[in-house]
C-alpha cells in the first residue's frame, strides 16, 4: 500500500521486453522454446486462486480486529463552531478515516472513498462516515486546518462532514489499538454496530475502497439480523 511514510514501488520492475526476447534452450532441442512459460502460467493460476480464497479476509488481518473501537474525541471541522462534536452511537456501522490534505496517497483515495461512503449513507441510514482531517506538524491552527480542508473539498467538489481531533486523543487511541507508535496515512477503520473493530486498511491501494464497501455491506446486513 502507498502511505505517507514510504515511497511508491517502482512501476517498471518487470518490463515487457524482459519477456519478449527470451532465447530458446540450446539443450532441449526443437519445440521447447515455450516451455519456460508453463511455470509462469501455473504461478499465475495459483496467485488468482489464493487471492479469491483470501478476498473475504481483506482488511481483517490486523491485530486490532475484535478490539473495542478507538476513543472518540472529535469536533466538527467547520467555520461554524456551534456544530456539535461527533458521538459514536451503538447500532450503527462506522467508517473512521484518518487523512490529510498534505498526504499524497490520501488525496488519491479520498474522492473515491467519500463518494462510496456518501452513496452508502443515502441508502443505508445505519452507516456513518467519519473522516478526520489530520494536520501536518504541530504548528497548525484549527482555522488553518479548516481552510486547507475546505479548499481541497471544494476543488474536488466533495460534499460531506469533516472532523478534527484537536487533542490527538482519537489518533493515539487508534494507534494503540493497531499496536503502532503512530498512524499511517491514510488509515480506515470499520467499526461494527456493537462498537468492535471489524476491518482495518493502512495506506492506499487501488482496491481498498471496494474492499471497504464489501465489508461495510456485510456489517450492515448483520445489523438487520
């Protein structure tokens, strides 16, 4: 996954030219030039099979799975200071998301994630999306954090709530649950209707939003049972 702590992998580690010019074996005689493809094909089939078997476990391999949700100490990030602070409610599935406008992988993921969460909230009233904008460094003010967040949301035509963690309580609590000294960005935590961590995604991958939605749909279905 891509996150704010590490560089993205080199995309051209294996180029097309690495496969196109493979010489035929000099010891195997005629008709053996394509045999080298067989191990690659078998490996590809095995990879697809393992991925299909593990799809249901995506986001569920964190040591925090089954732990209680992080402590919520969030305020609405808005020019209107009279808006109430966020309070988690039992009986609802919650997607707690930590991100920042300074974080490249966060900005890659956030438009798609917020659109997915917005659509899910429209059709399912028992789902809450709680995006927490996190500052870069220790000198950021509330007004500065709001201004940068609002500028990003407006420029990307994103609607929805925004929250801040002014005392760092929620971030520290989340890091403790994940057994980290500090959080990766972005980090998404799915919390079930009983207040238990059900899924965790640290960093960004192209599949993460679909994986989050799949598990969220399953957790919402469990609420109805």
